[in-house]
């Protein structure tokens, strides 16, 4: 069984040197695989994002995959998920993140699948809206996951309801927000070693709730609040009810992050501000950081339709289908010509802002250009 060996702790070091789960320097731990990739070898991914379901009990305003989900209200067949896990182990994949797509915990066999992941020896984590993080589902997460991250995105119940479009009226929205917070606290009571975090996508409408959200998560035993700007998703046909964060509020968001850090950050709780992503909202070109996307060889998405997509941003887009695990074994799909052709077709000048910028920049800077002068300690 693979679990975290100790609670995630932080030290009061300068943010430049802070280590946390979103630091792109984690790639240095996989230098052999990266160098093999750069030498032209076909390597298997380090990590796989697995969409158990395209069904979701929330309807978040910024969801990139709303149209995709609406046309495909499906879940991966349980039997195929279980054999797929064995195939990922055989291929040397290190970790699986259950995410979406939809809400992974709506899958009817979520508990069985999470137990299978634990027994397989794979490291695994869960990204969830937190509403179904209870009962046997909570027990299965506590027993084997490395991390559990709740998409919270608000410090007040009414804001949460407005952003997540939770069902029911105001009363139901308040009850669900309170239940999600209670579920975070329950997870801490079930495990001292599980890394528990919450994410906070910043809009103009919730920018003043960062401190409040961080306090709520910390009080319930969470280890961190990750704060990032919402990226516009209308470019791919998804619903975009909220325009996101305005340029004038980017600096305000950074200030709110700083205030929250001073008030709450300590050895056991961290405010992880994705400052580079806030800067990218104003002005951004992928080519300012790297000349091609290389992360698609190291991390991939398998969605509920069985399709392998190059990355989370391309999930559901036909031109980025790279093979289907409902039609062939993962190994064959991954090594097939279709994936190679799709990977070669990626034009970073046509890609939107994405969360892989730091990872791609690290590969180019540290490995392609030897910017670290790694042989000199």
C-alpha cells in the first residue's frame, strides 16, 4: 500500500525556495525518463489523469468541459478501469490522479477503484468538489491516497453556490458548503498522513475571500490552499458565465495572497499562490518560455470515453485523441502512430494558457539548455 509517510509540512522559507506539490522542479526527480525522451525514445508517462466519470453534480461557471460532458454523460466501465490500472503499473507509470471531466466520486464503483489503486502500488490522488467525500468513499481515500484536493473556490457559502452552480436554493447551497467543509475535517480525522488541500480559482467576484477560505481549510486540518486565476475557457466552446479576473484585480489578488500568508502560514499550513499564472493572465506567449510542448509525453489524460488526450486542456477535443483504451491495451495505444502524430501536431502558438508552462519551461531550461549547470554543486 502506498501512502504518504508523514504529514506534509512546510517551513518559513522564502517563497522562491518553498517546496510544495505544484513546484515544477519535481520533474528533476524523473531526469532519466526526461533525458530518454529528449534522446528520441518513446517513454511511458510518469503520471496519468483518469476521468472516472463525465457526470458532475456541480455546474461550475468556468468549466472547460461543459459541452463535452453534456454530450457524453458516461462513466468508464468498472471492469476496464481495474484492468487498466494493472496495465499502467506494467508500463511503469508512477501515479494516477482521479479527476475530471466530471466528479470522480459519482462513479458507482469509486470505492472499489480506489481500493484497487491502493493495492496496485501506484501512488494516487483525488481532485474532487468535496460533496461526496464521506462514508466508504472517505475511508478509501484515507486508506491509500497520497493527497486529496477539494475544489473550494470560495470563502462564503453564497459565493460557492454562485460559482459552482450547486443544485437547490440558498438553503441547500449553504448546507452543501458546510458539508464540504465538514468532509475536509472528516478526512483529517481519518488520516494523519494524508495531504489535504483545497484549490481556489480566483474571479473578480471572490477575490476578497482568499483569507477566509484559507482560514476555513486550516481550521479543519487542511495542509494548504492553492490559489490560482481562472483561465478563460470560451475558446473551446465551453460555458464561461464569468469573465474571470480583470487585469486591475491581478495585483489585488497577489496582495490578498500575501495577507493570507502572513496571517495563516506556518509549519503545517501553506498558501500556495500560483503567481506565474496571475502574471500570465495579462500577457502571455508559450514561446516566451519554451519552443515546444514536451510535457505531453510525461503526463496524460484518459477520459471516460476511453480516449487518451494529450493534456487536460485538450480533453474532449477530437483532434487531440491519441488512442482509446476501450479499444486496445494502454501500451498499444500509447506507443501507436496515432499518438505520435497528435503529439507532433501540437502548435504551442495555438494553445491557450495552461498549467503546464512551468513544467515545460523546467524541461527546456534544465535539460535542453542545461541552465542549472547541474554538474556543479
